[in-house]
C-alpha cells in the first residue's frame, strides 16, 4: 500500500508549521527584511536616552534595545507510507528574519565628532543583528538536514514524534546560541567600542 500525507503541526512558540509542497532535496526558504525606528537628539546623552526610549522591546528580556532581530521559523514535513513503514517524503524549513535598526534624524546636522561616534555605534548595532540572523539561518539549514535524514519508522505517528523531538532539540540549541552570543557581546561592549573608535580614527587619519 502506498500513501502520502501532509501533517500540520506547531513547533514551539517561534516555529509555525504550514503545509506547502516539499521536495527531499530542497534548501530552506530564507528571507530577510529591514525596518527602522527614528530617534532624535543632539548630544551623545540624548542618543542614549532616545535609544532607551524608542528601541524595540524583545520578548526574551522585556527591555528596549538599540536594535533587534525578529525570527520566525516555519515549514512542513510530508510522510510516505509504503511496505508497512513510514518515511520522510519531503521536508522544507522556512525562516523569516526582520532586522530592526535605529535611524538618527539629526545625523546630517550633527557635529563631526558626534557623527563619527554614531556611525561607529550604528555600524556595530547592525553587525550584531546580522549575526543573530546568521545564527538563525545556520539552525534552519541544520533542522532541514536532520529532518530529511530521519530513518523510516514503523508508522507515521511514531515518525511524527521523531520530527517533533528533532525540531525541539534544534530550536532549543538555537535559543541557547542566541543567548550566549548576547552575553558575550554585552560583556565585551565597552572594549569593542573603544577598539572600533580607535580603528576608525586611524583610518580617517584623525
């Protein structure tokens, strides 16, 4: 007997599983967009206050940040029943990331020194958020590879449980790596900014 079925399933808070066509050799469907929030201010102190006041709030901390990356995993798995066994017919993981960055409205009217500091800071904020998106992409690819590699099982219900467990493990690993990255970045922030400012000053011949 040969049959195929698609299963709709929810994989945790940030993984929404939607039934779409899938092929065994597919790559994850990954998209990345950008959005911006405006800040004002004419001094370094103003910029700090504006970022604290207007920056995006993240679910993990409940606090505002100078930038953020929204991450949404999704995808689908199809199952094939044949010869009394159930196997993965196809798996497709999707990932949508939206990077949220600050845009300073007074940049064109700022003093050269304050503009220089802002350019260094905003570049570092963008680098930080791009790394969050990269971590998510790596785990989306890993998830799809591991789902496609799952061995056949005695029935599709048992295989569904394996799919759910594999997904849970990889998403938890994803969350741990994102948190670890944030901890390292926070610890090294002051030293990193000093290095960046000194490096950029040398490049500009200041």
